[in-house]
C-alpha cells in the first residue's frame, strides 16, 4: 500500500554571502544577503521581511522504500509541486504573473490562488486601465477599477504591469470618432499617457499596444492614420516624463518567432533609440496555438535584447480546438515548456505573464468559439499538465 508523505527538497551546502535556510533575505532596512543558499528561494513576505524558503516536493513513497533517513530520500515519482513564481525567480526571472479583471475579484477561490505569491508575484489588469475605462470622456479620468487591482497587487506584494496607454481597441468614441488633426491627437495622447502613468507610478507599462500588422507594416489605427509613427514617440516621452522610474514597453502579438512583424518591432526599437526616445522593453504577447509554437522564439528574444531592451512574455496562453483530449493536454504541456525555456535561456527576458491563469476566465472562447482550454489551470481551478510544463521550462 502506498502512503503519501510531504518532504522538502534536499538541503544543499551553505554558501558565503547568502542567507541560510529559513533566514531573512530582504526587507526595508535589511542590510544582509539578498540571495539564499542553493536550493532555497528568497521569498517576499511583506515589505519588511523576505525569507529563504524551499519549494516543497510532493513524493509518493512506496512502503518498500527506506524513508527513515535523509540519505535515503526517494526519487520523486512525479513532478514536484512548486509555485510558478518561485521557480521563475529561482531561474533568475523577476516574476511569473497573471492577468485578472475586476469582476473576478469577487470569486473567493480564484482570488485565493491569484494572491498566492508562490504562484504569481505579478498582476496585469486585463481591461481596467485601458483608454475606455480610464478616460471615457475627454479630460475626465476614472481610476476606480484600476485602483482596485493595484490595491490587490500591493496588498499581496505583487508587481503590477500597467496595460495599456495607447491601443486601437477599447477606445471611447470621443477618441476613435473625434476627427482630430495631428497636433490635437498628439496632445490627447500626451495627456492620456502622462495622466495614466503619473497616477500609477512605479509600474511596468505597456505604453503602446499592437502598433503593427502581421506583415510588419504600421497598423492603420486612428493614431497612425492621424499622426504617422509620432504617436509612439509622444506616448513614450509622456510616460517617461510622468514617471522616470516606470519600465516602458511596446507590446504586440505574433512577434514570438522571427518574422516580418518581429523585424518591424526590432526596427522600431532601433529607430526610437536613435532618436533618444525612451524605450525599455518589448512585450511578446504569446497568444499561441497548441502544436504551433514557433521554433525561433529564443533567437527572436535575443534579437530584441541585443538592442539593449528587456523582453517579457506578457499575455501567454496556448489554445486548442475543443474538445480537450489527453493528447492535446500533453502537447500543450510541451508547448508551455518550450515557451518558458526560450525565456529562461535569455537573461534579458525578465518575466512571464499568463493571460489569466484559469480557463474559467480566459478570453479565448468569446472570440474563438470552437477553441479554449488555453491556460495552466482548468475552469475548476485544477492544475493541468501545462502547469508541469511551465515548471519544467524553468528548471535547470
Ligand atoms: O464590460 C462590458 C460589460 O459591461 C458587458 O456586459 C459585456 C457584454 O459583452 O462586455 C463587457 O466588456 C467586455 C470586456 O472584455 C470586459 O469583459 C468586452 O465586450 C470584451 O470585448 C472585452 O474583451 C477584452 C479584449 O481584450 C478586448 O479586445 C478581453 O477581456 C481582454 O482579455 C482582451 O485582452 C487583449 C489585450 O488587451 C491585448 N492583447 C490581446 C488580448 C486578447 O484579446
């Protein structure tokens, strides 16, 4: 008869200038080491205290296996259960995060997992900081919904990614149908971005979202059609002026592998840098399809980081054609692992965010009715094989 026992990962040797097992490794006024001995992870507890903790490993131990001493710890019979944020940080990344939305914050079991910083130490508001939500009429700003998500993140000690200042979708009609001239629209963009980023100081920001078509040409948005590429410069400069400490990104989809669109993004970054326009990062959304993860992801991430910007995977999900089958779930697990491994392999790829963590709140079925099951937890908040794929992608 098999019994189940929770044991911890192997204790490894002490290293100089690193905090030891269970010791403090951070917090306000902390002057000691901020990294832990190998195998232990410096884990945020509050702004006053971080502690070296071990990811827990879940073993099934057969009665015939000797269990009495640490020298006979058995080989795990299945994938260790660890937190995604913990394994991401152990791999040198800043965060593993999730998007969320205000209505979901009334779902207690969902919220309990979202606020678990072993799984998620970063949050992106999926809708509540977009233009329509924050400046529904010209010069009138409403921050209530965004503030609620910021409060959630702050209460849990999670990083926040602002999403987004300038996008062609979810615009209020006063912007999309305003027929403004070039100078006026530039001024409107300037006011919107500086007010938004100024309100949410100290964040990572998707300042410009989805500026390109898939062939690498500029998207014919109200912004590009009126100002040419200048709206990008104006938005980034306004964001930097409003908060010199914010990390400023341009974010897009279908730039996961090397292609015309990712080349256009790289050229834009080069051009902005040549003009001294502030740009800190490229966001690769990564709304992907099971079995179709581009093979050139790592090379593509490297082409961005070689330009002197960081990269983040900002909206990861990997959808399948329904119904769900074991074969599709296994392929999805491999695909998640491939994406995470590509980010892990490049030090300038700083973090990964899933576009919500559970199929219960995925955007996919509303847009692609025959597809779904794109996230690492299913609609009952049960982990899918994809979860293990993410862990495996981060592990050495
Ligand atoms: O808030 C209204 C609600 O009052 C109304 O009853 C309901 C009826 O349909 O609609 C609600 O608005 C919806 C909104 O999400 C909030 O749930 C919109 O119809 C719906 O279009 C909107 O979808 C969002 C989509 O962006 C819009 O383009 C998704 O939630 C959001 O996840 C998705 O996120 C985008 C990223 O911002 C950019 N990258 C792609 C990604 C997926 O499309």
